[in-house]
């Protein structure tokens, strides 16, 4: 009699029932990695469709689009404390829940599965707890960050750590490039975590024990518009890190002021930094009118490479200078 050993192996590897929770593109690689390793995903929880744009059309989350393509069971609760949602979640009878880039869960949800609820976080916890660890690591000029999987507990990002992996940050990378690198590596780390939990071959570590390696853990709070404004009194290195740490989103910005006082809001997507000394006031502009737009910083010079004036398209600096006749009377503030 023919025995389909591949089918048997697949069924064995899919024994653990998983509910996955996530919303943005970052979470898709993790869900895809779980699916590709034949885990039994019995449900996907994601945010409700949101109306956006001029026509206020409904837009689905990246996770919902992926889950629909794979034929997965999808729940989109507006309120995670809703009794109807929690009854539906309990009916999925998950052994474990996996959270990647989702919202804060009530205890009645994260404490539901027998094996608990695990989270993938884009930092080496306890460093950079919070909503924007990738951005803050680049903004702060770090050369190294990492990924952590941990059990969710009451306080955000404080649960027992299961696995961690260091990730290098090249000096020229933007937050977007680091995001894509960590997105792929995160899926791999998550599968390793699930394998260890399913085999009951892991040890989790209280984050208090990790404080010897990170005695002064930094926070990674959500970034708001005012956080993105460039402070030209800072050093050119600080500004360079600020710009790449917010590229492509939410994007660094400044105000360009004409000699007659007209103010233009300008997003800055990329720049280079020059430590050259100068005696110019912060925000002063020097340009050759063709391909160079240099801004005086508190120390050093920032050379803008790509930018976008409000109401216009994103462009390289040479295209921008063809439309703006700048002189030293203009300034950034």
C-alpha cells in the first residue's frame, strides 16, 4: 500500500491551531512564513476596512488582502472587548495566538489560548518598547537593532522574551530599508519560535534579567507630525539620521521661507551630511542653482537630495531648483 509520507509530515506540522493578528505590510511576511511552513492558521484578526482618499473608498489592510488570497478565515472587530467577537474568537479554539503589528489586546483576549499569545517586536527588548522601534533606531543613529519574540502580558512590550536576533543597520539605510530587512527576518524568527513552543523546547526570559545588557532602555513612542519637523540648529549628522529615520514615512519636513515671507511646507526624503565648519545661521541656504541645495545646520551642512513641496510631486533636487529661483535671501525654518 502506498503511504504519502509528505502528507503525514504536513499534518503533523500543522497540528497546532494558530490565530494570527496583524494589519500592515510588515505583518504579511510573518503570516506568509507561518503558512509556508504548513502551520494550521484557523483565523486571522485584522482591522476593519477604512475609508480614505477623496472618494472615501474603503481600503482593506495588507493582512486582509493576503488572507483573502489564501482563503483564510478573517475577523475584523472594531472593538476587541465586544462579547460577540470574543465568543467567535473562543470558538476558533486556538492553541496559540500570534501578534505582529496589531493594536493592544485586552487580557481577556491575550490570555485566552492554552499556550498564550506571542508577539514579534522590531527591537532587542527591553530596548525600544513602543509603536515605532524601527524609526527611532535609525533616528538615533544606531548601528545595530534586532527582533524579539515574547509572550504578551499586561504592560505593553514587557512580557517574557522567547527568542532574539540582532540586525545590523548600515549607515546609509533609511527606515524603509531597515523595515523591509526586518520584515523578512521577522517571519523566520517567528517560525523558529513556534517550532520551539510546539516542541516545548524553549526557555523564556524575564525582561528584568535583560536589563544588565540594556541598563537604560529607550522608548519608541508613536511619531507625530511635530516630531518630524527638522531642527536646523542640530548637527548635520543628527539631521541626516532624522531624515533617513523618517523615510519613507511619516517623512521629515521643514518650512521654506521666501524673501517676501511666503512659506512653503517641504518634505525632505533624503540628504547627505557634511561636517564642514561655517559661520552661517541655521537654516541658511547656499545653492549653485542647478544640482546643489545646502542648508546650514548648528554644526555642519545638510545637502538635500530629494524633496517634495506641498501640492507638488516628489522630485530630486535638480528638478526642484529648476522651478525655484533660490538665493541667499531664502531660508529654512
